[in-house]
């Protein structure tokens, strides 16, 4: 049983026995570093039930607990805080109970409690960029954390594969491509198609400039340029199912999907189900018609359909244009409903989308609630801020958007440069070095982005992220490798890793602190899941690694003469290594065994 559960029952028993009162709740917090103790009971909230001096009340409850609870060694009271010191045997017993537990902290999946996490959701007219990296890392990590917390998780994305922007790339390829393919150019498919989107924009701007030079006003020129009209005509043909246009659309989108897949593999993210806007863009119209009948929506004189959310502090929102065509909101309503039809066990959804869409999701969730869907109570917008790069650190081909593939290559190269300068990998083969540089570079990128609260904007500095000191991915990876080095060395000693040490009566303070840090991991997973925040996991792992390095520097491990102490310390190191690897796995980060 959790020590907090035991103490809560005993504190209530103490209050009933001493004061003849029923205490509704007991508030706990970790003991502050400057006080002696392992767990603190906050007395102040008890004053709503009890009358008296908080220090005296704390002392009376403390004396009761010291006598009645085996795990409590002593106590002290500082003002209204009752600090309890637990016996070292409690920590030894706890450690022995978890040391052979695989996936410590993870909860078994409850099959009936499923949630769908949407992330990435790119357009098929250009490659993934830096913003997509944060989106993918957040979505993937949140999905893994929710899974670890006991939920069944479906990972998905909706690919924006239709619309005028796609037709622009197609038209430019038709006019300027000379039959180029990813194979003939050696380019990834998404990059090739992206180049034609840029080419369209360049040619379109040149045409508009020429029309303006010939005396046509800029607004008219922008609307009537032949290239734009041709792209709009192509979109109409696509919507009408024109065979030639649909065939080209399938071919070019196929190139893009192959390119995306390589990026996703390199980034280490995956999906269980893909939705395509070309399949979903007509969804939601029937729901609007149904909602109109029920009075959820109303029709304006021009025939457009709206919802009035002014009572909820929002605006009126259009859900169907006067010509009967959908808006994005209509599609999103229909797609959400379709997902629940596809997966009947879904009881909630997480949308990983930038904070510029905050208002959109407030409206979407409110509409779905008003339509009477019970699962609409469990919808969450995982809103995040932009990622900026220090000026001049990385230049994209267009000078504006940083390409995801280019950034990952840059990170691997930065890891190689810094590792070579530090001389950390002299004994490695060229192939091993290449693999490790990628692991360190991507680990640095992922950790730097995920350690920050999703809502905050990030200034990402590639070189700063690949520091082997401080709150960075490489520092944590290096500590994991250090632990594996200890475990390799014990293979030639008399240490038995599977034995259970029961003879330790007194722990070194650093051993105790490390076990206390390990104890937090199950609650940390639940907290990260509740807040949809990988930053909770990232910063916990950093604190654990700091605690381990302090232990490593102050306590002899392999040099210890007492076999039981040596064995216990090696086992403790091993468990820390496992939890570091588990925590990093939830962030999608690999850890090396050698470094």
C-alpha cells in the first residue's frame, strides 16, 4: 500500500482519537530541503475542523503516528507543518519491491478507456518544417504517456490532401516539370512537389507584376492572373472527378506520402490510422441539417447556417455557406463523429494544433457538446507555441521556413562536431559513431523541445541543445551510458544483481534521496497524462539524473568493500538506468549503452 494512503488513514484516526473530530481530507507535500523529513503533513487546512494552535496540533498527531505507524521513525513540527522522517527499512523494502518490476510506473491498459491523439496533419504541397517537428514530438509523446497511464490510444493524423494549394503544385509541374520524378531527380517526393509550389508562387507573382506594369490595378491582377485561374479550374475538375486531374493528383500525392514516411521514420513517430481531407471534406453536412432541425443551428436570410455562441462568451459561427458548401468547422464536426463511428471505444480526443487555432477548438468542442455527444466532454486541444531559431543559425532554401529533414541532419552534424571536440568517441568505429551522432543529435532536439511547457514559445538553439552538461538530452544520455558501464564492470565481480538485500538497516542519505526520486515516477506519469505535458516527464528524468550523479560522486559503488552495500548500490544504479530509459522512451528518445 502507498505510504500516503497508510498515513492518511492514521492521521484521520489520530484526529478522531485525540480531538473527537472527523477530518475530511489530509494534505501532503514533499518535505522542504531545509527541513528534516521525508513527507510533510500540512496542518493549516485542519483548522477548518479543529480549533487550536497548529504547532501543538501537529505535535500531538506526530506523537500518535510515531507510536502507531511502523514506517515512521521520528517527526518534527515547523509552524503548521508536520515533517515525518521514515525509517530506512521502508525505503529498502520499497526498492526491493520494485527492483525486478519491468515497466515500473506504467499502468496496464484499460481496454474500455480509449482516446485518439491527432498530430502532424500536414499539407501535401510541401515538406514538413520546424513547426511540424514540435507538433509531431508533442503528439507522439502525449500518446505514449497516455498509454503508460493506462489508456488505450489510437494515433492519427488528417492529411490535407486537397484544395487550391495542391492544384498550384500540380499545375506548376504540368507546365514546368518536363516529366521530372523523385527517381529522376534524386529528391524526396515531398521536396520535389514543394519546389513546384514555390515555382508556382514565383511565376504567379511575376505575372501579377507584369499585369500591374501594363496598367491593371494590383487587386484585379491578383484575382485574374491566368495561372491562378488555371489552378482554380483544375480544382473544379478535381471536385468533378476529372480522370486526368485525379490521376495526376494521386501520382503527386503518392510522391509526397513516400517523402513524409521517410521523415516520420527518421523522427521516430508513427500512426495507427490516417484520415485524408479528400475523404472527409464533405462530412458534417448531414449533422448540420440534423442540428438545424433540433434548433442547435439557425439559418440566415441568405441561406447560410450559423450557431450562436454569444451566451458562452464567443461569437456567432458559420457552419454552412449560403451556396451549401462546407467550411473547415463543418468538416471538423463530421470528422470527429466519423472517428467515433470507426472506433466505438473512443471516449475522448486530443488535437495537437498550434495556439493560433485556440478559438477554433473552443468553438468546435462547444458545438459537439451542444449536439449532445457525451464524448465531447473529453476533448482536449493540445495547444503549443511557435519554435524560433536564433537568426543565422540555420538557413532554409527559401530563407523563411526551416525544413524538418534539414534540421535533423544539422542536429546530427552538430552532435558529431561537439563530440569530436570533446574527444568522447575515440574508440568507436565509423559506423558506430554515425549511429551515435544521430541518437545524440535527435535526442538533443527532442529533449530541448519537450522539456518546455507546450504552451510556451521556444527559441531553439541547435548548439546549446547538444551540451553534455546541464538540462539537456545528451547530459541525460551520457548518464545512462555511465550506468551501463558500471553494470558491464560488475560482470567480473561477486555482485549478484538478482539477489535481494535485506540486511541494510541504515542507508546513505544519497541512497535514500535516489529511492525517494524513484518513488515519484508512477505519479509523474499520471500527472503528465493528466496535463498532456511531456515536460513533466522530461524534467523529472533530469532531476533523477542529477540525483544519481550526486550519488555517484559521493558514494563508492564498485569500490565498496561490504558486498551487500555494493550489490544494493549497483542494483539501485541499474533501476535508475531503467527508469531513465523508460522516461526517455515516453519522449521518443533513445538512450545509448556506450558513450
